[in-house]
């Protein structure tokens, strides 16, 4: 098994790609979103459809940036907690 540090170095750890929420509502909500998207695309002109898909792409990019910042914050917070435990644990 590859070490965690080696996996980080080799880009083998991709939290954004590896995390799949286990909350049962997650799949149901995403199915509803897909249904609504199909509904609206079915009513749109080709130009509106293109713009709608571009909007969806922008939302995805924004969410990805936010998720990355949340991951970094959580990692730093966890590391800070470990440092505090190790320093104050004497």
C-alpha cells in the first residue's frame, strides 16, 4: 500500500473526486436537480440552452473552488489541533 505522503505527492489523493456523500437525501436531491434541468432545457431555445449549460459550468467551477478552500481550512484546522495537542500534552 502506498503511503499517504507518496499519494499526496503523486496526486493520488483527490478528496473532491473521492468524497461521495452518504446522506440518502443527496442522491434524491441530485435526481430532482437533473429532472428540473431536463424540464427547463426542453422549453429553451438552443441559445438559451447553451447559456444555461454555461451557467451550470460556472456554478460547478465556483463550487469546486469553495470545496477546495473548505478542504484547506479543515486540513489546517486539524493540523493546528494536532500541534496544540502535541505541544500542550507534556
